[in-house]
């Protein structure tokens, strides 16, 4: 299962961000700004004012290349050299301004316009969240202009570095911002945002005639958090030209299949917290009401050829992100044969996981059932979580684990799991290894154990071992418990 990368944000912070620049004023160095007459020095093209109020142009038109260069330069210099723009973080109660008053360059040479913020958590105890916004002024993408507006739109990615510390830690949530700039006043407005994810690199926006799209590199399905993103993801973009905002994918119903879907009840999730809390009692937090942050595991169906379908609901804490993964897994090989990841931006969650799951199921069950059917899986509710020994025919079987735990060499000076081997012990047949996991350093895994099993319908020779891991909480305890499943044949493979 893909390691969970979504990390906790403040309860107050959401992904609805709006940006505005203060009106442009005179500065000591006028050469620090793009000229209102353009930046081209070509005498054959400089006569066309790409920054003029009525300068109709198209990227693939007569003045396209010239105007794209001039307008991009003008926007970049307005962001970097002009008066500090203000980004407004809109939480559930108020708007907190963030002034981007610094230009910084990271070790890879990427330049940012940045500003820090402080937001009261609203707990009444004087607790605050800290963070910074990092806007990428050198990654500007113009949107083709076909009217006579003097406020062209453009894209620019930015990062919300929530829970930031002096060492640059915290969460890095990347957004694609939709902006406009007034060519006469240099007034920049942030129109809308599209959440992309965390640990995102190499962001590219396509504005060709075949449609707007953004692509970027993200972590692969089996990649550790410390690895370099290597999976190219492409997302289509749609803009409402009237409101100048993004059209959400589910609102773009032009080609949507309107076939009526018969809704079924929301699947039931297994209650496995007590077994996990017992297995990891030494890692509990001091908060009695919430010793751990726990994910949910919801089986959907199983077939005789060894495939199981289930849903994992990740508890993302106060970030307000909904992260749900639907998986079809072959329990003979433990390979994932189909996977769907649903993930929203910050602030989308209602803080009621059951309600969010119900809404997700209403909108996604047709897709899930279609893939279950293509893999020969019939929906079923006949799943029960069991603990203790497995009694099979005249045999008694026990599941156990060997963890290799060592001090991390990262900035986190604490012991973490480097690798794990899960075994099944038979009273009559001997022992066999059913799974092995190896992790990069730092793994952020503080503990791992098989905590129980589920029977698989009429398949009496195989069970699904529930494997649980404790991931370090990014603000310390409470830590997060994740669940996955390992297939185990009860008859063969023992030595």
C-alpha cells in the first residue's frame, strides 16, 4: 500500500487562498521593473505594445512570441521587485494576511517570493500555527488572451509550508494559483487555486489548443517519503471565463454519463483500534481521549481466485484533507491490481470522517463496482476481524514479526523500523515468511505488528492477516496507525 504522505495541518487553515498586491508605487530603482513600453529591443516588433490596454494577441498569432516574453517578464518583475504582495489565508473564521516581503533561493536554485504567517489555533490556550507561503515567480504560464482586456490571467505555483520551523521543516502543500494582473497599475489578484499535493516537483502547465492541463512529478505508489518524486501525473484544467475561477472536475458535466445509478449503503469498516492500541501500548500519547490517530480499513468483497477489494480512509488530522484509497489486491502475490486515490485540498473535510466517507461513496461507488466486477469480485459484508490464534482443521497457527529497529541517521534522532518480516507459525507444519518490508531512512515507522486476521468467505485455506504500522506524528504524539492486509495460505509453504 502506498505510504501515507498526507500530514496534519491546522484546524483553522484551509486551501481557499486569495492574493492581492498593493497598488504599485514609485521606487528608488525604476530599472528594477519591467517597462510599460515592453522589454523587446527588436525595432521590427517593438512598435506593438504588448502591455497596452487594447493589445489583443494570441500566443500562436502575429505578436504571440513577443507578447508572451514581454508579459511574462512584466509579471515576474512585478512580483519580485514591486511592493510586497499580500496573500490572504482564509480560515473558517477570519482572513489572515501574509506579506511576501522576501526573495529567497533554495539550494536547487529555485527562486521564491515568500512571507511568514502566524494563525491562532482557536483552542483558547494561546496555541499558534506557524508557516510560510512560497510563490514561484519564475514559473509563470500565461493564458492565451483573445479579448481586449488589460488584465490577462496567468498561472503560478505556490507552496503553503504549514507548521514551518527555522530549519525549513513542516508540511509542503503545493497549489497551482490562477492570477490576473492589471497591466496599467501592476495590481495582481489571486483568482483561484487548484491543490496539487505534497512533495511535488517539476510543475508544467500546457496551454495548447487541445486544452489546459497541469503535470507534475509526485511520489510513486510504493515510494518512501524521503525519495525523489518519480511519478508523472497530469490533471486537466477548466476555467470559467466569466467568474475567472477553476471549474471543479465534478462540475464539468458536458460529457458526463447521466445514467441513473442505484445507490447502496456505505460500506462498514472494521473496528481494529483496540488490538492496535494493545500492540503499541508503549507508543501511546498522553491524550487519553485520543492515544493514536487511526486510519480505517473497509473490506468490500473477495473472490475464490484470491482477490480482495477494500477501502482505506486516512485520518489526516486537522489539515481538512480527505484522502481515501480504494484497492483491489491479489492475496496470493500481495500485488495491487487496481487502485483509485481520492484526495482533496485543504479544508474540504467536515471533520466528520463518517460523513465524508458517505459523500465519497455516493459519488464513487459506480467506478468501484465496475472495477470489482471486471476482477470477478462480488460485494460482500461478511467480513469479521479476529484476534488470537488461527484454528484451521486440526492445526493451530500463530502470526508473528521480526522488526529491525535502529537509530535514524536523519535529523529525527529516534529509533525507527528499518525492515520487517512477518511469519506464520504452524503447530503441525513448521514456519514460513509471508511478507517482508524494507524502508529507507528515515522511515518514520516507530512500530509494526500483525494484529489479527479476517476470514475470506468460502476460501477456508486462506486468510488476510491485518498488518498495522505506527507512523511518527509530525508534531509528535499522537502518532498515526495505518492498516494493510497480507494474504496467507494456511496449508502450504511451511518448512
